[in-house]
C-alpha cells in the first residue's frame, strides 16, 4: 500500500512539472510571423526552413511582384529583388516570415 501511494505521488508530481513546462513561453516574439504580427527588428537572423518557392510566395503575399534573384544568405535570410509601387526594391524574408524592404 505504501509503494502505491509513493508511486502515485511521484507520477502526480512529475506530470504537473511536465505540464508547467509545456504551458510556459519565453519571449514575446513568435517563431513565425502572422499577418497581424511583425518583429520590429526584422529581418531576424536564424535557421530558415522556407524553400525558395515558399519564400517567393510569402513575398508576393506581402504585396510585391516580379520577385527574382532570391538567395539564402549566411544569416538565414532570403534576399532578392522585387517590384512594389512601380519601383524595384531589395527584399528580405527571415525565418519568422517577416518580409522587409531593405
């Protein structure tokens, strides 16, 4: 009986600890930008998992056209050129999905 109580208490303590870890968040910058959030320090350096096609689509969705010369730089930012408001401009896409004109 003692063993059962001790095991139950141990399991309860461990599951509460795991739950607490799963629900806490650190920092206030999301891993991926959404339409209503943008990191003010964009483009943010970091490991980028977007493919070239996904990067191009994200930039187009941000209002740019004629996206070209996309290259992933050594800081994890997709960089290229695009048209916006009739002007060619350098653009970047970071790992969070932030699109910036540079």
